[in-house]
C-alpha cells in the first residue's frame, strides 16, 4: 500500500493487477497507450495521462491529467516489487493544481458532483469543519474549512457538477 498525494489530497492506494484500491474502494482499471499519452480508465471514467519518460519517474514528478498539471508524490509501494525511489519535490514552480481564485476561496481539487452542503453563508466554522461533500470517482470527499472563519458564500448547489479549480465556497 502506498500513500499518494495529488492535487493536495492524500490517498491510500494499492494496485492489484487490473484493479486499484483507493481508500478502501476497489475500481477496475484499464490502460491504453496512445501516441504521446496514455488513456487510463478507472471505474468506467477515462483520463488522459501524460507521464515523464520511465527513467524520470519519481515521487515529486510532474504529470498531466486531462491536460491539467499535477505534482504526484508517494510513499510506499503501489504494487509488488521494490519500493519506488524517493526524490524530494522541486521547491520552485512545483504545481499542486489550480490556485484559489480569491483570498479565502475553497476550490475543488478534483472534478465531481456536490452531493451535500453542510454550511451556509454567515455560519461560523472552525478549521477542519466539513463545508460540503463532493462525490468524485464514486467516492465521497469531505471538503473542509482550511481555517477558522465565517462562511462568506457557498458558490455551488447540491447536485451541481464542478471541475477541478472551481470555487466551492469562500471563508473570511
């Protein structure tokens, strides 16, 4: 099992042949090599993945998922074999997804659907309080307050689909 961090989120991941287990949920996976990229289908959802050459793959490497840049870091083993070589992430221009649009903005770190909203405008929240639940790849992800404050605005509605980087809420 490995701890994989992408887009600022950390997941427990294990690869078992044509299946991947992410945070305890198992998904079928297929990989198709295309010119210049791979198409990885997870749980029926295809993703366009661009990786560096095999000899340049390491924790902290830059990848593109559906044309969006990410830094991928991991600890441990994804599957059988020796543990991957660890390298520190570059300290300059390291990308971890889209930056918030404004001060206090909470943005989606992955595309998905808003299934529940727990907070409302004017509500006082503490760091770690759940603001809303975002479903992505059949998993429910808690979107939490990054700091103490007051919810200035909830910019989404239940049932709404959001893209990575979309502003979900603003906290002052």
